[in-house]
C-alpha cells in the first residue's frame, strides 16, 4: 500500500523537518485520493504537527486539500480526528 517514492524518501532521514512535513502531506493526499482514508488521516496528523511546528503554509495548504478529500469518510474516527485538527 505504501507509495514507494514517498516511503523511500521519508525512510531515508535525509530531509529537513519542513520537507518531511511536506512529503508527509503529499503522501496523505495520495492515500486519500487512492481510497485509504484512515491511513491518510494518520499520515496527515503527523504532517500537520510538523507543519504547525515549522509554520509551513505550503504543507498546511496541501493538508487542507486532504481534509476536503476525506469529507466522504468524515464519520470514520481517523478522518474525523484529522478534519477536526484541521478545523474543517
């Protein structure tokens, strides 16, 4: 289920904290779009913590898109928690 490129990049520990958040947000978006809402929410929450710690507007914007993508699954615990954390 892991998208190879994201998993490889994130596992390499070669990214800055800000970039780790950005790639996490992109991974959450890919998971949400491919029908894995619970995984998307988990990854998204991790990326959101980093986005807030680094004040990354770009990462936050991607996560806002993820929150919208997860709307059909808003009754699931993971997506609900993520959307609440995003203020959606």
